C-alpha cells in the first residue's frame, strides 16, 4: 500500500492484529478513492452536474429522437 510498508518492516515492528488492521484500512481507502474518482469521471463524461440523475436510455432518446439501432449500436444522424 505504502512505500515504507515493506513486508520486513510490517513483520518486525507490527503485531498480526495491527497488520490486518493496516491492510483493511488501506483497501477501504483505495476503494473509496476509486469510487470518488470514477464517480466524478463518469459525471464529467456524461456532462452532468453533481447530484443530477441521468435516466439513461430515456434521456438519450429525448436528445436523439431520430436515433436507430444498426448492427447492435446506436446510429445518430448529425
């Protein structure tokens, strides 16, 4: 997780309970960081404001009423 947390340092200076706690908190921090990153990135790519809900297909159909499915993909005329 961290550069200073080598296996030797963990085994020499920490108890098993501390190592497990350190590992668990590290993964929870990474999971939270990833959720925030991908949530913000997804909103930016969709062009939505934070907190705005996107209805997905319904919103797409409203924006592109002439869209057609061809070969399994949506085709939109420009």
